[in-house]
C-alpha cells in the first residue's frame, strides 16, 4: 500500500469522536500535526516528503471535513483559493508552524 492510500485509509477510518477531538480546538489540531511531523522525521522523511503528505492531508480535510473553528475556516479558504503551487507553499508554511508549536 502506497503512502497516499495508507494516509487516506487512516484518516477515513478514524472515528468521529477522535476526529472531533483533534479538530475541535486549533491547538489540539496543531499538536496532532506536530506529532505526525515528528514521527515522519523519525522515519527519515525529508521536508519535501512531509510537505507532500501535508498537502494530501489538507486536500482530504478540505474535501471531507467542515472547519470547526475560525483558524481552520481561514486555512480552508486559503487552501481552496490557491493554485497547486500555492497549496504546496502553504503546506511548507504549515510544517514550519507546527514545528514551532
């Protein structure tokens, strides 16, 4: 199973309660992403691989989840307004943000 299928399976199989717990509060959301980034780094993923993974997850959330707070709403608006190149840049910025969290 390739990385995209594995990620999609993990996110889509996550229980609603767990999703709500992560997405309800923006700080929880950032903490969850920071944890996943650290795990990716431990596995040897470089920044570009992490950005591609972040892009995939952001794309999935934009299509399948409603924003649960102002920050997520803003991120979704930026995401949906951007070109693929701009979304990729935003993915790098998200990585930088969660590393500083």
